[in-house]
């Protein structure tokens, strides 16, 4: 495995509870990095020698502004390409957006704003516009994240460039019932993640290194990242192994897990089966936050 990117989930907390959120971001979530834990993760990333980009995301990373700014400064000073993902809740006016973003100018190579129908509540569109205008003035490169709607039932127009909606995280509870369902045994591959060589992984405030959300490679607060990477044998990993061999359907058959007959997509089946396997693999299928359970704080 060669990791080139670390995505730091700075906090599981968010101003919103979007229907499609993989990480169950919410105002009630717990788990937030400190400046010291960010420093530790960046040092671990640097010690690998292959990581070249760091993203700060969540949850909503701007909720912990001082920690975010500290992390961005440290990451940029270390020589990483730095990105941030945000819902722009902070851009209440153009002057406010300008002041919020000013310290990041020259440090951030990609500011990705979540702009889709899941985030289109209240005055969010106006805030996105303020954030975009401020970023343009400050020459902070901008990206946009758009997630498609379920394939039936919503009646809403989809953004033309929307990314596929994956039924994992909160989407399994809130959106899956609106999609076309397919037989469980047709989901014989993981369509979205390269579990053998993921390239980038997410690191959460508790130290879990996620191959996919809620599938832990290990905890980098307990074991160094180079050791975790060296020790990873994809085919022998208790969850990634079956997924590589035959997708979520193999997780069902290998472990004899109870299941329904039809699912919205591979992630929907994967998520449900993993929930049932959590008592068997508590260190791997973690933490609680990724399964919508109120979890321990950082
Ligand atoms: S099938 Fe499972 S491992 Fe693959 S992307 Fe979906 S949730 Fe993640």
C-alpha cells in the first residue's frame, strides 16, 4: 500500500445533519482533534515519506477554527498540498467570508464547498456564493462537491455534475428506501474504494485510519502509521479480505450474516452487514460515530 493522501476528519460535529453524510456528521456528534493530535497525525504522515496531500474535513472543520488554522499552517509548512472541505456555514456575508478565509490565503490549494440539494437549506446558497466570491478575491482555488439524489422518489432535479450517491452512513437510514433495490447476491464487488491500495485514507479524532468509513486499518495513536501500512495484508484483513474476494455479498457468506433480500447498492448491503459484525470485530468496525451511535469523545 502506498499512501499519498491523508484526509483528517477534524471533528465529527457539523452544523447540519445531511441525509447522505457518510460520517453521520451532526451537532450531537462527539470527537474532535486537538492541535496536538493534528501535529501527531501530520508527523506520522510525513514519516511515511509518500504522503503529499492533506485534507481537513469532518464534520465541519471550520467549527474548530483555531485548530483548523493551526493544522493548515503546519501542513503547508511541512510541504504538503493542503485542502479543506466545508459547507460554508461561516460565510454569512462577503466581508465575513473574506475575514474568515484571509489567513488561509497562500496556504490552501483546494477549498471544496459542499453545494447540492442536501445542503440547500435556509440561506446556504447565499453563504456558498459569499465563500466563492471571497475565495476568488483571495486567490484560494475552489472546488465544489455535489452529490446526486436517490434514483427515484425525490422529484428534484440533479446537478449535472453530481457525484454518485452512495448508500452508506446516514443515507442507509434516510435515503435507501427511495432507491431502486437489487438482489443482495448481485453485490459482488466494492465499486468505490480500492481496498488493496486506497491511495488516501481518512484519519479520525480517535486515531482510527479508515480504509472506507468505519473499516479501520488500525489506530495511529497506538501504532505508528508506517507500521500500520507495513503490516496491512489486504487479503487477510477480516473485512477488506472478503470485500476484495467477493464484495459485500462475500461478507454475508463468509461470516454467515443474516441479511435482507434486496438493497439499494453495494454500500447499503456492506453497511448493514458490518453493523451486524461489529460485536465480532470491535476494533476494526469502529468507531461508534461511523455507525450513527453516540460515541466516546476524543
Ligand atoms: S462497498 Fe463497503 S467498502 Fe466498498 S465503498 Fe461501499 S461501504 Fe465502502
